[in-house]
C-alpha cells in the first residue's frame, strides 16, 4: 500500500492539503488506526468535524468511503446483509422442474443471492475502504453487540454461508455524540479519540483555510465572539461547523467588521435555539459597538 | 499469543513502566484492561519514544476511553512521568532540575509587581515564561507564608494570594491585568506549573520521592465550571430527590416499635367478641421536616452559589414545607419565586438581578443577616424546624454576631451549616466558621458526594454525627 503515510506528521500534512486541519492528537490516532488496524471511536460535541475526518481520510488514503448512518431501530438486515428473496423465488420457480430440492437449497443460499449492506460491503471489498459508522450512540445496544465481531476480527458470520472474512483491511471510524454510554466491550475494541472545540489559534487557521477571502481582522473577531458564546450556558453551543457557516455568511454579506447590526442579522447562523438566541443577544450582542443595538433589542 | 511491539527487546524497560502506569490508572478507577494494555504497547511501538506528545497521544488513545477517563489520564500521566524523571535524577545523584528558584532574588520581589507580572504572563502565554513565573511565585510565597505541607493547598493559596481568577473582577482598576479575568485554561496550566515546582522542592528537600497519593476530588473536577458541571449537579440532585422520596419507606422497616391505635383495635375487637385479636397500629408517617434555608449569594461564593441554588431548587421539589432566603448584606425571601418558577436558569437570573439583597459593598454581612432573619421569622421557629445555612462564613471583617446565631439555633430544632470551601481553608483568613459551629452541625459541601452525605443526615436524623 503505497498510499499509507509513513508518519503521523505526514498524514497530518496530507489532511491539511485536503482541507482538513487535524490537530496532532487527531492525526496521531488516525495514523495509529491505520498502522494497528484498529477501529477508532471518535467522540466530541456535534459539529467539530468527526464525520468530516472520515471523509477526508478516505480522500487522503485514496479509498472509497462506505458510510452507515445509524438510527434507532437499525437492524442487521439494513446494516449487514439480507437475502434477496425475490431472486431466490425466481430461482426456485425457474428450475423447480428439473433439479432436485437439495441442489436448489444449496444454490439459493449462495453469495449470488446475498444483498450486501454497508458493513458487509466494507469487508468484502477488494480494495481497502474507509468505513464510517456514524452516530453509533443512536442505535440500540443489540446492534452494538452485533458490531463486535466485525470490529475485532473483521469478519461476519452468516449462518447459511459460514464466515465471511475481510479481503482487505478497512479503516473503521465510529462516531458518537455521547448521547448514551457505549458498552465497555465496544470501547475495548477501539482506539479512543476525543475531539473538542479547537483552541482559538487552531480554529482561526481552519476558518482561514475554509474562507480565505474573509479579511483577517473579521476572522479573528469571529473566533473571539464564538469562544465567548461557547462560554455561555447554551442548549447547543456553536461548533466549528457553525463558525465556518458564519464565516461564509459574513463573506457573502461582504462584512468588513462584526458590529451589533451585522451580529444581530447573522446570529441565527451560529445559534439555533429560540432561548439561546435571546441569551446570546442579551449577553454578547449588546457589548458590540455599532450603534442601535440597545434601542433595537 | 498476544501481540507485542515489534522491537520487544529494547522496549522491555518501557513495558514495565507501562505496566506500572496502567496499574496507577486502574487505582484511580480507569477501566484499563489487558486488551487496552496490549493496544497501548502496540501503539507505543509505532511512535517515537523521545516525542513526549506522541507517547502521550498514543497512550491516551488506547487507555482512556471516555471524557472522564481522559481527565484522570491527564493527571496520572503528568504525575507518573514526572515522578519517574525525578526518581531517575535522584538515583544518578544529579542536581534536581529547577534548583534555586532565586534564593536572594526572592527577597527583592515586590509582591504587587509580581502579581501584575504573572497576570500579564498568563494573558499572553508562552510556556517557558509560565514556568519561570511559577518558580518566582513559589519562591515569594515560600518566604512570606511558609508551606502547609500539602501541595494542593499551597497551590490554591498561592493562586488566591495572587488574586488570580477566571471571572472578571470589576473592583480592580481596569489597567490591572487581572481585571478581565484570566483565561481558564491558562490558569490551570499555571497551577500545574506551581504544583510541579512545589513537588520538585519537596523532593529536593527530602532527597526522596514522596509516596504517591490517590487523586483527590479536587483534581477530579469541581462543581465550579459552566454548563457541563451544572448538568452534573442536576443529575446528582435528581438522584437525591429520588432518595429523599423513598427515605420514608426505608425508615419503616427499621423502626421496631410503633404505637398501637387503641381506637381502631377496640373497634376491630368487637367482631371477635371484644377480644383484640387483630392489633391495629398507628400508620408511620415519615417526618417531613420544616426547613428554613439561608443561602449566601455574594461574590466570595460565586462559583459555589450556582451549586447552592441548584441544591435549593432540588430541596424545594422534595420538601413541601420549606422557606428559602438568599442573603448578601440583607436577607430576602425567595420561597415564592421557587414555587412559581420551575426553570432553574430563570430562577438564578431573577435572584442575581432583582432579589435586592446587595446593599452597597456587595460583601456578606452575617451579623445583619441574623438580625433580620430573627426579626422576620422569630415567631415561626419551633423545635421541629430545621435551619440550613449555605455560606462560607467569611465575614469580611464585620462582626460575626454568633450570639444572634445562637438564638436562632436555640429556637430551631436542628441547625446545619454547609460550607462550600474545603475544610483546610476553614478559619483561615476571615472565615469564622468555628464561632458558629458551636451552635450547629457543619458540613463541608462542594462536591455532589458530600451533598449526598448531608442529605442522608437530613432525611435520616439518626445518622447525624453528634452535634455540639
């Protein structure tokens, strides 16, 4: 695999070139995951770039990204594999006359009649892939247990077929917003990466990378404000995704400074709850200069 | 056959260290099993050992698997490898690094200038300068105050006397570097440097390594922070509520004797010809205490008062007969506010903005508070009432008037004092908790666990430590 980076630094710089600014820990864990062949459990607040990391990794490593979006009630028929009943029926009808039952029975439970779902697809793929299991905390515990075999041995047992082992070694990322405690068994099989809100300098670098046309002064002012807003006790503090959205919005508006007026108009980009909007307007908005904030709010 | 790092020959020394490190992590409650250990060993094999950040990263990714674990990991990692380094240095008989933090230099240090200098360094950054500042601070305070012998306490003392806080301090002049508040993480970094420096000095003095202590609650995180910590308090408070709700049932099984309801027994006996075959007992009702809570909301307990307000909020849900007061210089009843308002955030905002408790200075005046409380409530206090005071007992030099407090305590059945400061700070500076503790039972209360102890005592009087 010529595409595997030699060191964590190399991976970091490649990620940067791809437009994902990873901090040292993120790059290191991602690199270790490739080296050790272990899945990574990525946790952190919403919108700090957990999913983005997987996407960027797949581009950097030049692999396909297979994504499994988890939700409550997700079962193995949708995540792992399913028998193609229609095709099986057709097979039985087509040949029922001249072939014996045993032959048909063997036949219809072959790989030909298997519908591959993302997880199976990831391990049976000829080329190594990046598998993203997004928001694993949204599923039930039973589903988590089902994942264990896949995560530790990269194999799937299908009762009628036997065990399918992986042909290539995928890089697996599981993301979680920590909405429920994951089981110890799952954690034990994974490397753990906690991505937090980035430090001011790092976030500034990200903003500069994503919106290079935004004036530097505005960008740093934006970071300052976002940091201040995160300090408030909000239902949903703004994360990097919101910062980037805000930067883009400001760029579109052609703002050359964030004053009270601009802030009031664009606030809804970063704050997304009714009650939070009030809090932010009250605590941050009025501090900005630029005139009519006091009279308007 | 477990996987071992590719070059197991050279890593033998590190393996034993890794084992020891994992053991320490386990002792602190991190669930690092054999699988984690093997992963860590494998991961270490892939990074440069000389690169501290990489080793740290590899270990944290494999050993700590939740945000709580990560927090503990940071502390243990710091402690473990610091001690290892010092140990090696001692064995080689080398001078321990960082010796002579400025023996004669320290005498020249002007305390005020130092405060400013450190605050500025904290604002601006640079790790090297922080370390120097920490050394200077330790040197200066080692001379003026002497050490308590407990590193954690000394660190906090130094921070306090430097006047460093993360919150803005509006009473300082605006040109003061501390006025806007020091960035929280910088402050934490500074504290870590000070701690390291103090430990280094101890090692140097005694020429031996002190025994490793388990982490205190202080290092595991205080309920002083923002949203996340507040959520934690609410979680605990919710548990407490449940505990309180079921405490009545618990008592039932424990109490052996109970009074016989003569009336019902005699009536029932009529069916059996006047022979009392079935005994009827009086229903046992759990004692619902009538509670008066006084809560200090002044600036000296800013961080704790959010904690306290949360407690107050929870208590209100659990006890029907309860009256709450907040005070700084004056006292103000907030019972109605709590009854009316269900949202904790609104309550705390209402209290801080328009309870009308601050007068001029914004400093707590306990004497006046007792006086007003007595006047307000004197006729309603009775032996079944419980008075709870939430405050740090720091009088700011004003008269403590423990005689008035004694009167309150004498009229009420039970009196408790919850102090948000660690016991080590009690009676230090202007804290006069001792003069009050004569009349009441005092509790150290700044973590949820300690709060739990208190609630146990409150709901279950027999578990009280003997007061007075």
